[in-house]
C-alpha cells in the first residue's frame, strides 16, 4: 500500500501532476474527521495531539489514514516550538498536553489548507507572521472570499457555495477560544451533510438532463 501526504498533492505544481478535485479533497476531510472522532470517542481526555497534513496519509485511491496518534506524549515540552508549524492551537503551551478542542483547531487549519492550497507555514506575510487562519479571516473581512480558494478548485463548476460553507467551518474550528470551537463530531457531520447535499444536487441535474433528452 502506497501513501502520500495531502501537502504533497495540492502543494506540488510540477509537470505531470494530477490536481486533487474538490470531491476528493472533501472526501479526505471527512475521512480524517471520522478518524479523529473515533480517537476522541475513547475518552474526553484522549486527543491525537499532532494533527497536520503530513500526518494525514493517503492510499493510492486517496483514502485518508491518520498517523502518529499519541506520539505527542513522548516528546518534551521544549522539543517543538509553540505553533511553529501553524497547526497548533494558541492555548497549547506543552505539546504533551493537547485537548480535543486543540485537535479541532489543528483540523480547522487542515481544512483551510485543503481549500486554499497553502501550507500554514507559507502564509507568513511579514516579520511578525500571519498564520493561515488569520490570513483567511483578513481576506474574508475584505469581502474577497473567492480570493482565498486554490485556483485549481475554481476550475470546477457549482462547487463555490460548498467551498464557502467548508471555509466557514474551518474558521469556526480555528476560533481563538476553545469553547467557541465545535466538537470533531459536529465537524464530521457538517462535512458529511454538505457532501450528501452536493450529491443530491448533482443527481437532480443529471435527472433533468435525462428528462430533457
């Protein structure tokens, strides 16, 4: 079984690359959310602790596998600089102590990465640094929402409304205060509902074409 990281796929602009369409990206998001939900279901005190794109591995058929579960407990508090990768929630000061809501924050960054095609560490705009969630929110505040999306995604018709809804979900997940973030179960359900609604709309369009013929 071969594995590829999410970051390698949308981030690689090399010749001969087949870009991920939105159907595939949303499927990856849902699969990863369900895997994290399973981890959280074990106990309120259990978390993954290190959610990032390089820990979401893909099979050859692009099915996601969440790796490195539990390894955060094995590292020292000073072995990983705070928020250095752009995924860590602002309240986390010790990588060995990551709450479920901090996992949700990290997953929210992952969602924004899938939507924008930008790695969190590539969103630095000045010496002080602007992380990916702040960059997305600044663009949305200026009402340039479509500017945040990966141009590869905008090539597909009738997906922008779904992109906007997932963008809002990513913003909700990356709220500064943990209590304002949804649970990973809520996140998974929202993605699943969006995908189901999108599938229904696509089937209606197909039916109309068949009737017209």
